[in-house]
C-alpha cells in the first residue's frame, strides 16, 4: 500500500511572531489557521478539531484554504467570555449553597 506523502511545512512561527503579523490588520481582514489560533490563544490542531465537529469560530473556505475573519474571532471570543462568566458565577453560587 503506498504511503501518503506529507508536504513540507514552512518552519513554525512563534505565537509572538504570528500576533505581530496581525497587529496592524483591520477587523475585516482574513487570517490563516495558525494566525487565528495564536489570536485566540489556541493551536491550529484545536481549530481543525473544532471545524470537524462544527464548533468554534466561524471560518471561510474549505479543505486546504481555510481563513478566519478577525471580527468573527472577536465575536466568538466575546461570546465565550460571557459563557465562562456564567459558569464561574454558577460555580460560586453552588459553593455558597454548600457552605
């Protein structure tokens, strides 16, 4: 059975380098998966996993050409912040009820 060749990947950039590339972009700009992952504090593998489960931030494109709009990442993060706050509040309420 022939093996599938893996394309050579460009050397991985650090999160700081990726964020520096995004610093001057407008909210309407489209960014790559590694840039989007750095922006939201995650990894490209997690974004790939979320896409396969139809979760995570909105993305555009398909197959090897996936892009994220910065404004969509901001919107997704703000929605998650509300979700996290609600979870922390309910956890704190439960702890007070037990005390």
